[in-house]
């Protein structure tokens, strides 16, 4: 599942928009000064008064004939319309699966929860896709190119793995590793950031140990335990695919909501 954020299109669109930014700012500044007129009061004296309403009044009638939307709002909607179409082309109808390697998948806004229940225990994986997208590779930007390639965008959020037996929970906080493994290193996709075990609900008083201070052999045993419960390095790759697809869908939804908000559509 390789849904990609069209960072190239957004970069190019922003670049072209910024080219005329100074001109628009200068025009707005001039319009503000032109609206500053002396106002004669009841005493016959004039005072410096800013007619703010003149600044906000649309200078050009809206194409929909409403004469309400400002020039900035129209430009924003036009950009969003093109951006949504481009993002949907990249998405190609891909959606988040309802199950993943025996885990049921539940989506709630930006939250993702995967659950697998057995007779002895329940394994719950939880993550949030907000602020989780980054480029996998360093972007190669050609200044002469119209649409620079900013690299493949993927979601690699921090995730929690809870192994629950009765009222006791063994909890792991895990993160995706960045970059490629060096010679002599394990080619792991994720690492254990923290481990804790507690009764009932977690709270701030629960002791937790950082993964990087664990005994090396103990750390390897815990990685093996996670793999035995279904959270292997290969599974983590699929989890990133799922997160990438959900983040991309959420991003398109945000663009659509912003467009409706700007146009005043219900």
C-alpha cells in the first residue's frame, strides 16, 4: 500500500503562489493607506480614522455572483479544488483495510486501533497519524525543474502495543527507525522506546523503563516476544502502509472541509 502525499504538487503550487506574494502585500498596504481618510466630527474638527471596512470589501465580484467571497477566498477554493483532484489521483481508491494480519482495525478520527483477541490474552496496538508524515529520502531538488521531487512521503507514527492478560497489562511504546541500518547492525524497522507493566488502568505513577537502558539480551527477548504476538518487523512495515493510507485519506478530508468552510457550503 503505497499511497503517497503529492508533496511535489504542493511544493510547486506554494512556490508559484509565493512568486507574487510581494506584489499582493504591496497592493494591500496601498489599499489600507487609501482608505485612511479624515473624518469630520460634530465639532468640525477632523481626526485620523481608519475606514477598515474598505479593506475587507471584495474588489471583484465573486464568480458565483454572491458578491460576498473575497479574492483570497476565491483563490483558496480554486487551489483546493485542483489539489483535491491531484491527491485523489495519487490515492487511486486505496482504503484502509478492516483487518491486518489477524488484527481488527478501528478508525476514530486520527486514531487507529488494532486488536487481536485470543482465549488467553488481548493484544492492542494504538497510534495517531497526526504529524507522522515525513519524506523517506532526502529530496533532490533541481532548481530548473517545474515540479521538484521531494521524495516519497510516508506515515511512521509512534505506536503503543499492550498485551493484556486479565487485569494486568504489559505495555510497549515503539517508534519507527529512521534511515538505513549500518554494517553490523540489525535491519530493524522499529525499536522499543519504553516498557511498563501495570494493573488496571495506566497512570502517571506507573514505573516505566527506557528501551535504550535495557540489558541487550533482555531487549532482544522482548523484540522476539512482540514478534510472537504478531508485531514483527514485517508487520511494522504493513502498519506504516496502513497509517500512510489513513493519513492521506484524512488529509484529503481536511482539504474538502476547508473548501466547504471557505465557500460556506453545508
